[in-house]
C-alpha cells in the first residue's frame, strides 16, 4: 500500500512539474512574438507563433527581479525555405510586478534544412 501511495505521489508530482514547464514554454513562445534577436549579420524577428516550430528550455536562473532562460529553438519562416536551429538567452525583468522580456540574445543560428 505504501509503495502504491509513493508511486501515485511521484506521478502527481511529475505531472505538475511537466505542466509547469509546458506553461513556461508556451508563455515564452508568446512573449517572443514581436522581439528580435541577433544583429546586422544574422538576426531573427519573431513575427508569429507558427515560426517557432520547437522551443526547449535548457536552463533557467531566477531571482526576485530577474529570470534568465537558455533556450534552443527550431525556427521556420513560411515565406522562406529552410529551417534554422538557434540558441538564445532570454532575459526577463520584473516591471510593475510582472516579468517582461528585457532582451533576447542570439548565441548561434544555423540552417538545418
């Protein structure tokens, strides 16, 4: 009986953690729309959620005023052929009690198809 209870607790905890991470991913995805990462040579402007084919949070650091995500993205613009893999750092800062994107730093981007 004790093993079953522990198993159920484990499943509930894992489900909650997965749901929270999924929620963070979806929030990050929607926050990126309208943002630009990169510079003159290589850049990406997030114009719609459909451009973000995949978003994976690799790392997260957080304190009271700031949250920093290291992410990996698979990007595709429907108007241009090819997919791109990008690594970026997304910095959020607390503004009026809410976390807002301060910057999106492009680490790397490469065409994969």
